C-alpha cells in the first residue's frame, strides 16, 4: 500500500466534498496509528468516515474503515444485517429484494466486514482502509441505496 497515495486520496475526497479532513497520528511504542476522519452532512443524513491505518515496525500493518450514518427520518423501523458471508436473514428468504442485492454487491466490492441498519442508524465496517476515489463513491452509493431502501 502506498501511504502517500492513500493520504492524497483522503485529502482530495475531503476537498471535493468541501469538508474538513482530520488526521490524527499516535506513536504506540512499536507501531504508529494513523486515523483519517471525515464528517459530512446532507439534507438526508449525517455521515462520519473513519479510516485507521496501523504502521508496525515488524511490517504487520492492519487497517480498517468504519462508516457511521444517521438518517434524518426518525420514523423508519427498517433493519438490515449484513456480514462478509452474506445477509443474515438470507436463510429465511428465498430471494433477495433488488435493493438488498445492490447493497450486498457494493458491500462485497468494498471488502466489507459487517453492516448494520437499525431504524435511522447505519454502521458498517470494512476490512481495509479505503484508498481510491471509486471506493468513496461506493460508500456514498451504499448510504444512498439504504436511504432509498428505508
């Protein structure tokens, strides 16, 4: 992973969205923890994207991305649980709804770990730190698809 390119892409995305990028770096003895934080607000939801990169002296680098969204519509009772092996309720369903399939396919493209929608709160985690413009776009697509799903 090219750390300079990753840093550049996070800065470019924040600039494109006209939001502030918060960068926090902590030295943790034998590793450095780098965290990128972006907060965005639209008419429909507030989103926080947190990318974490651990740079280890041993070369055992770990990273992830966590996305939190709070939708403005508080009347929703919709729930959705997805993990990296599929939609949890898949065993009880014979066929996925088209919206659920789109969300699941985009989630898989991002190397998703788990996704949880409960009423107006969405949280999902990825097994990697996003580093490409297309990945930021997929995150926005998932958030918007879920907004429409609700």
